[in-house]
């Protein structure tokens, strides 16, 4: 056995076949649910895998997953990994033009999609020269155009295959692709060797302890342990946060709970009903409404089983952290830092640095480097966060971007992230923000995340995005799109700026403030700065 994700999963299945692996609440609140043991999930994946092989999907071929959260997503992912095909996450919010780009860029040979996306699939599929098979989950709404080639119902595809394994040997070099981006440019596929992803993204079978030293050790740990941990990844599986959380849960031989879509009140009711121990989410955009539900309609919900809430992909503000902790003081709140290109890098320390930036206690493989020299910066210096060791191979079909982001030094592979940071003499890293979003105003650099954290500290601000807009005098000026808290006293531009002046240097205070009923973010809660610039540009 190698460090191959499908091999490792099958070793867990053989160790705890009757243990509950997956609970899918298809329509939260409706009572509809699907429960699968490890053995049943494995057999379902085998059947779909045999169908894909029989219809021509070969090792290394890409299969798209354009699906809401559900059993079909994880079943398809395992089916692909079992036959050494590469599952490709497809953002279901993309428009037809973005989908056509991703289908073509990823070189999809097959696509599994939810029926309600049929119209966009029909528009995008003909532009993908390699796409030859469509598998539809559910029934298409009346009047939905029929994509070409004609889709196969998912149930038929699954019934077409055998439940046994009978698959060829696999390798630690088999690929796992995570497509990321799309808010500031077209998406790009991060290419991971499965062994590297297992250690960098999944903690080597023990995210908070000692990684396994041999593949066989994973199943032995599961056999020696017990059940009772219940992981609830609430963002869409199409984003790495939820997929990696699910894989970690399976490595532990524990249970995964899924909702089709994120509904905070239903999340809390599910915590009580399923005795959830761990929730994963992304930033304030998901934790804030959960906190509001806890303080309001779900204030009496039993959350006694909940041990931890983990955020990654977007940092939690201190204001929302404090509000949540006041309601559930027994729950550990983890402000994790990582990316599709690096996996896990570290966890924020308690309390923000001056100005609202976050301090991270990074792992031993993470450093702050000068992007020009690719060497660590001296304490007090500014650079980009980088990770060495188990890192991706690069970006699919993008050698130029790969050369900018991945490098080798002293015989080790490194990935250079987009986040700017400083480091102190004790190795504590202060994250400033994404360099690509940095605002240059009169020669001064302003990181939007720092201004956003300061604004979120205002009790009447519910959400905010900050971006730069053109300015004749300064080149760019700081501008903010602000979503006021419902029911709060009306906010004014002057009040927002006065609040910021108490927390930030004058040149960081937004000169333009636009109020909106809703901040637009990705389904996982990540910032959509392209949308923010469009809103701000319309009122310039």
C-alpha cells in the first residue's frame, strides 16, 4: 500500500465496515435524509467507478463534479480516485462562459452535475472538445434545455456497475486537483500528488498529532480508537475546505454530516440531532449568521456535543469570535490559515495584532520569504508566506503561473502564497493580506483585510469588503462596501470613517463608503473583490 487516498479509504472501510460514514440531509427541515455505512459508501463508489471505466474513463482522465453537497459528490469523488481518474471540483455559481473555460482547461472527459444546473451545462458543454459523457443527478426542471451529449441519470450509471473493487493498483503519484479562483480571474487547477495532499492538507492522518509513519498505520489507529466524532463541513464541497474536512473525517473512521446548502438555523438543529462535534466553515460570512441564529431563534438549541468550530479560507474577525464565544464558551474556535496551494499552515493566536491584522503560529514548514530572493526575511521584514516540503506540482495548463508560484531551494520544493506578512524574532507571523488586492494610495500600501477587520469591529456593521478605486491625486484611494446590521441605527459615511480613525492610520481610512443590503461572496464565504470594485466604480 502507498499513500494513495483510495487505498487508505478502503483500508478504513475494511476496518470499520458497519460504522456510519455519511449522513446527508438532502433538504434540511424536510426530513429527507440518506445514511450510508462505510461499506455501503464504498460499494456505491465501486459501482459508479466500474461504470466510468466501462464507458471509457481512464487513469488520469478528468471528471467534473458540478454538484451541491450530497452523497453523490463524495461517491463520485471516491469512484474517480478508485479508478485513478481525477475528480475536478466545479464551482456551480459560474456562468456559462466561466464553465466553458473550466471544462476546456481541465480537459474534462465526463461531468456529473445537479439537474438544476442543466441550462448552464447545455450552454457550456459544446465548447469543451474532450467532454464526452454527462451524468445527471435528479430530474431536470420542466423546460430545461437538454445538454449534449445526452445525459445519463445518476441512478442508472450507479446501477450499471458492480459493487466489488477489482481495480488496478494505484500510486502515491496519482493526482488530486483543486480548482480555485474565479473572483479576480479565470479559475486555475492546483495539481497535488495524493501523498503530498495527505500530509499537507489532511495532516497525515493526525492533523493535531503525530502523522502516520506507514500507510498501514492509519487503519490500525482507527481500529484502536472508537467512534463518536461527527464532522459537519458546512461550506460547499466544491471548495477545498469541506472536501478536505470530509477526507480527514474518513481518515479517522468517523462520521460526516452534510446539508445540501448552508442554512444556519438548520445547522444548529442538526448539531443537536446528530450530536455534531466539529463544524467547519469559512470566515465571518458563515459564522456571523450562525451566531445570530444562536442568539435568536435557536437560543435554546442543545449544542453540548459541539467541541470545535474551525474556519479556514477566510479569517474570522475578533468581533464575531467574541460574540460566538460568549454564547458557546465551551467550544474551541479555531482561526486556521491555509489555501488550496498549501493545505494547512497554522492557526491564529488569541487576539489580533495592531490594526486588526492576524498573528499566526505557523508550522515548521512555513516561512516568510522575500519573493525576489526566495530567502526568509529578517525579523521585522515583510515578505510572502511560503511552504516547503509536501507542496503541489503546479497549476494545470499554466507553466508561467506555476513558475511564479512554485520553486526549489536547497533540494526542497516550495510554494509561494499570495499573502503578505511580517515575522518577529519568535517566529510569530502577522498576516497583512493578499498582495494582489493591496491598494497603493500615494505610495502607501493598504491591505483590504486590515481595514475590513477594523470596520467589522463597529457594532452596526454586519459585513464589509474593501477595495481600491482610481484617484486622480493618489493613484488609488481606499473604498468600502458596507452591509449594515439589520435593525441597527442607520450608519453614515462620517460615522464609519470616525470609527476607522480610532483603529487605523489616516491613509487607511476609507475615503469612499457605499452601503448595500447584501455583500456578495462565494458560496463558501470568500470575498468577491471583483464585485466590490464594480459596485464602488459605479458611484465614483
